[in-house]
């Protein structure tokens, strides 16, 4: 069975731990640059949820590797301090997954 891992800041980590998820706390962009490549090559990692604030730390080569791989799946999660509507977040995930902009209406 594959693991679900969350890579996030120390402030958000405790909430994910309470949900029973494996959590890796990072504070700086340099830590993210070291941790994500290691997670990509672990055989037991299925999904990695990455705090959206840390996505800019990933270089182009690593982003290409992430986009081409089928496992683990890397999904960005909105940071706590951002006010992002759920609908726009889901639309961005769908656009990344299928390559088209899907507009959700109520």
C-alpha cells in the first residue's frame, strides 16, 4: 500500500497529523529542494501533498519529472493564510490533470 505524505510548514503540520497523515515539516525553500526529490524515488510513496507556498522552490527539471511521473502524484495544497475559493482550486487541479480549463457552475 502506498503512503500519503504531506510536506508543509510547522504551523499546519499538527492538523495533518491529527488526521493521521505522515507529515514532513519544512521551514525553508532549501529544505523543500532536498526533500521532494527523495520522495519521488521512494517506492512506497503514492501521493505527496505540498504546501503551495513551496512550489516555487522546485526547479524546471524537477517540475518536468513530476509532471511526467504517474507515481507519486504531487498535489499542491493552498496555504492557510491564502483566501482561495474552493471552486477555483478545483478548476486549477482539473486543468493540470486533463489539460483543459473546466468551469464549474452551481
